[in-house]
């Protein structure tokens, strides 16, 4: 028996890792020359260092990703603050604060004004109960009307970061698992984590090594262009290198993006494309954070939304970036740098070399 997995992005790698200790044969087909899909890293000649195509922020309550990293022996390749602290900067007013949940499920931190969003009271956070009871068709903005300090400084940035959609369009029901698995479980479940060195070093390369050591076959440059069916069962994969027959006991897993999957399976209904994400990387003139750690800061009122500082590399993420994608890359870099310089406490620092990357949703 063999499992054929189409796509060696994170979905395909995770599926293969789950099967690696079973008695089935595993074969992954990846059209690109390397694994990782949109979760990739490369050496940028302009910046002179390795950068990621985008910033991926994890929370310590994401047990699925942590289990994956444990399986491939790479959990120690994550970095982040030692506590669940989320510094924020409002670039319009200059105000700074740190959102800092307490340990355990009882939110004692709400009683401490220094640990919650300025201008809010413990009662303000009862709005979370509305999201936990959300119904299909309701948006985040339907349940938490805009205008309050908590909306602007917490619900909006959290929704955009988690769902890549503005609150007025984001399905409220999708925020329920985000809250249950992170903030409602206390600090131990919502510590921010990102790749210590790069996405490839943390999430991709160790997985490929693990799979090949367990006998899995990973075929790069192997584009699957279609599936042949007999009585609703896949019998053949159509590839650039010729047909691949599927045995009667074999299984096929499609771990490709939606727009690829719909070309493989006739009449397959897929979700519409998500919004674009823009990332900007800056090579700083000197280190602003230890290489072994990562500083994560939320930005309110600017173009940047999150700033990640690792050594002498600062990276910006702009989710739901439809309004930004038509800007010239130089304009995006310059406008974001204004926010980054304020986060660094160096508002007059000259803009360093930058790389702007647009990713589809």
C-alpha cells in the first residue's frame, strides 16, 4: 500500500510526517525544485542574508504545529519572548503598552490596568463572549462594533492577523477556535513564537530529512497535471514525466492550494482566493535584538501591522493588504520604515536596504 501526496508544502509535509511511522509507503510529488510551498526561505542578494517569503507568527497554543515540530525534532528552532507579552505602539499618538495575559484560565490580568489595552476596563473584554457564541453569517464587526479602544487596539489587529481579513468581512465563527486555543487558556497558550533562523530551517528542511530517513520518497520537479478516475476512484496521476498508476489499495492526498486542486479534480468546489499579504524585510545597520531571540511588536495606526526584529533583520507584515498592493515597492518600504524606526526607538534612522514581497492569500 502506498500513499501518494500531491504537494510538498506544509500541508503535504505534515500529512507525510503523520504517516512516516506506519507501514505504508509514502511518495510526495512537488512541482517546485524544493519543499515548503509558500513557506519558503531564500538568500537575498540585495540584503545579503536569508529571508522568508513572509512572517509566520505562531502561538504556543497551536498544538498541531508544535506536535509536527516535535515529530521532526525541530521545536528548539522556534524563538520568541519568554512570556506571553505583546508590546504595541500607536504610531499616531506615540503611546506604548503591553498586553500581558496571566497564567491559567482565570483572566486575573484584566484587573491590572498595566496589562490590558489603555482606555479599557475588565468589562470591555466581555465582548469575547459574543464571538464564542457567533453564528454563521455574522462578522466580527457585527458582534463587536467599531469605535472602542479595544476594537481598534485589540480585536482589529487580532482578526486581521489570524484571518487575513478586515473585521467587517471576517467570519466571526472562525475567531472562536483562535480564542479557545490561545487567550482563553492563559499565557502558556498564547506566547508568540516564530522561526529562529528561517522558515525553511525550522519547518521544512527538518521534515524532509525526517521523511527521507523513514523511507519516504520526495520527488521534486514532479508536477501533477490531472487525475484519472474510474468509478469515483483515482486510478492514475497525469504528470509531466508520464502517467503514474495508482494501485487498488493506494491512497491519494491532494495537499495543493485550492486553485491547483480545482484543476486536478473535476467539479471540485474550492473557496475563493484570500487577500494578499505584503512583507517587508530590512537589513539593519546593527543588531537590535539577540539572534537567539525575537522581538515582536504590534503597530496601531500605521501601514505596518506587526514588526519582527531578529538580530539585524527587521521584518514587517501587512495582512489583508489589498489597498497596498498597487503601491510601488519603494513607497511601501519607505512608509513601513517610518513605523519600524519608531518601534526601534530610532525615528530619525535612515532607511536601510529593503526587500518587499507580495504573497497571494
